[in-house]
């Protein structure tokens, strides 16, 4: 399993973290997610993760992500 890090802009609270976690968890192959509104850091543990899938999931949650 590999760790993939992203910077997410616009998160301000635990509800934001939950929204991002909920959407990213729907991506096939994801085994763990860590997200922090205070740092904007999203760490996804998965095999063969497609960055575009993460970007789309974060967008669906209402935020923007970029590869770190």
C-alpha cells in the first residue's frame, strides 16, 4: 500500500473533514484516509490510486485538492 498526499483548500471544521473522508472512501482500493482541516492535508492509503479520482471526490465534497 502506498500513501498519497494532497492539499485540500477550503476546509474549516470537522464537518468538512467528514465530507471529504466520506467521498474519498468511495474510491475503490482505498484502505485508509487521514484528513485535517487545520493543515489542509489529506493522506490516502491505497494501491493504484488515480489522482483524478481523488480530485473528483474532493470536488464532490465541495473543496479543491492538489497533489502534495
